[in-house]
């Protein structure tokens, strides 16, 4: 399982940048979009990323951006 924060954060940054529409939906209060982002990150790591860590990092990044 991949727990390398920097690698996961880089993937998250790329995915957020590639999906501005979903980012807007999340900011508009659609929490279900978080699942989309988690899925994209897990896909990028072929399911090997730590899902709990992905969730935490994603929440932080989506609310900070």
C-alpha cells in the first residue's frame, strides 16, 4: 500500500487541476464529489494508495484551494 504523502499530494494536485468543474461542485456543497476525487486518486495508484490518507489529504486540499 502506498502511503507516500508527497506522491499522493502530487496526484491530488494534478487531479484537482484536471477537474475544475468537480472542484466547483464540491465548493458549492456537493460532498458526494469527494468520492469522485477519491476514485480518481485510487485509479492513479491502481488501488494501492492508503484510502484513509487519500481522504484526509483530499479534504485538506479541496478546502484550502
